[in-house]
């Protein structure tokens, strides 16, 4: 991502998945969430490159 010139990277994961812990260990910070009816909370994470 850095080689392509991006300064911020954004990803998302559901609250019921362990991937959120993986991204936080890589330095991603919570940036928001999305709540859809009958779906787990979707967590958005961002990291400055």
C-alpha cells in the first residue's frame, strides 16, 4: 500500500470474528461501525501508513 502512495488503509470485520484482534495488533484503530438488522456489528478500522 505504501509503494502505491496510499497514506491510510481501511478494513472492516464483524464483531463476532477474531480478525478484529489481529488488525488491532497490526496497529489499526477503530474508526466506526455499521449496524444492520439481523447482522453482527461491522467494525471499521483504519491505519496510517
